[in-house]
């Protein structure tokens, strides 16, 4: 039912719904714990597996030990002599389960395209709503690190990262016909992509309700200007 690779540009793109339904049948975001928030990392570098980082959810900050977090998300022991890329590829090539990607691999290169993942599904969302959900409600502490959810600096940073991930999606789509589905028409797009079983499972629990709480006119103009190139391809083509 699920492709081997599922990827979104960070959160706010129905990834929580996928985790809710398929939690025990997929690897949840193993590419996440190698840097803070949505900051870029060098995917071809070694990493400090003993590093502890903090992840805040619901106003509660919890420590995450990188090696233990990796083990929990993959069921594998970390390989300190291998790069982040090599650890991730080892997981993808050897696990029988789908892998839900957080999008960070696409920040340093067109990683999904370069590795020719054809059994994949990419989920996108209007970046205005994704920003409002992700930086406004889900992880305001990451927005605070860039000046706050209603600062132009935070919006510019988010758009730069969102564009990199979506560019990788589009490259893969053009080269390998990898399906891209839109949050706003998720069930319909899944059906049109031939993923009818997945559409059937998600339909009863999916809602595309728009809830913008943090988008000021200035933030709206900024995000629309910075993401229009990819947005038009995804939504207007």
C-alpha cells in the first residue's frame, strides 16, 4: 500500500496522519535527528552519535540522544565509520518497511533524485498553510530561533528550505515520474496517481481544513513571492 519512500517538506503536510495510521509499519523520519530544527547538514559527513539535542513539543523540551533516537526510528545500531548518507541508505536498502523522510536530505543536494528513488511518494502543501501550521503551531521554538513566526527573517528562512525540498521533488518527478500529491486534494491526487488503497485508508480520517493564525499580510506577501516559482508548477500547471 505504501511506497518505499514517503517525503514531505518538514511537518504540516499530513505526515502526522501517516504516522498515526502506519506508525508500526514505517520508519518515522530517520533523517531528522542530525541537526536542529530544519537546519541543513552535510549528508556526506560523519556525525557525533553521542550528541544530545532537544526537541520541544507542546511546550515541553525533551532531550534526544542521537544514537538512541536513530535506534528507535530505524531498529538499527548506528555505524560511526559511515556517513549520514551511508547510514540512511543502509536502512532504506535493507528494511522491508517504508521510510517517512522529513526532507532534510534535500537541503544539501537533490538527494532523492540523485539516488533514483522511483518507489516513492511526495506530499506538498500550500507553503502559507504549511508555514502557519509548522512554525506557528507545531514548532514555534524553531521560528523563535529565526526571529519569531511573524518575522520576515523566519519566513525567508522557511521558504529557502521549502524551495530546496520541493525542487528535489520536482526533479525526481520529471526524471522518474515520481508522484507528487497535494495536501489540499490529497485523496483525489492519490487516486489519480494509482494509489487507490492508500486513498481509501486516508479518506475517512483526512481533513483539509485551512486554519491560518499567524500569517500577516507582510508574511503572506513574502512567502508568495519567494515560493511562487514552484507553487505555480505544483498548483497552476
